[in-house]
C-alpha cells in the first residue's frame, strides 16, 4: 500500500512539472530569443520596452533584407517568412505598449516619438522590398501584413502624440 502511494505521488509530481513547463514557455514570445525576452522583462519603463521592441523589429527587417540579397541554401522561404512574422510581432508589441502606457497615464512621449519616426523608416523599407519584387511570391502575404501593421502602428503613434499631453515645462521666476 505504501509503495502504491509513493508511486502515485511520484506520478503526480511528474505530471505537475510537465504541465508547468508549457506555461513558462508561453511567457516568452516565439519570435524573441531568450536574451531578448530577458531584456524586455528587465526593462524598467514602458519607454524602454517600446525602444527594445522597435530595435528588435529593425534587426528583423535588416536580417530579412540581408537574406533577400544573400539567400541561404536551405530553408530560405521559411527564413524569410519567419523574419517577416517576427518583425510584425515586434512592431505590434511596441504599439500595444504605447496603448498600455496611455491607459496607465505614463510619460511615454519619447517612446511615441521613436515609434513615429521608426515606423516611417520601416514603411519605406517595406515598400521598397515590395516594389523590387525579389522572390515576392514566397513572402507576399507576410509582407502585406507587415506593411499594414506598420502603417497601423504609425497611425497609432500619430494619434498617441495628440492624446498624450507634453510634459509640464518649469517656468523660471
């Protein structure tokens, strides 16, 4: 009887550890490396997180452009689509953080300004990729999603600029 109880307890402990592993994995976005996820978690302010997501988006876009110019011999289509999806995820998360910062009434003006300028750069780069049409049939759907998501994020940043009051200016007496 004692052996059966120990066996059941061991089995429950194993099952509990297996069910908690996916929960920990779900915390990290699938398009972020472990180091990038740690940087996001460790960032102290929403502005810092917005900046990080935009930096990661820029990195994915540069890697995408590099992959177009220097195709890898294996899994080239998968890599292009994964990079474009990761780019969109980073931009969407940055836009979500802007909305969260507004709801929490945080001073996220620097993050909004950065988002407005970066999304314009990103949109120019994406439209250039679309116009060049290099292997576009491989990633056309993801590119269209990226252009739409970037355009939406740029519009959200412009609206947020108007919604967020500028910080108070201290007057000299």
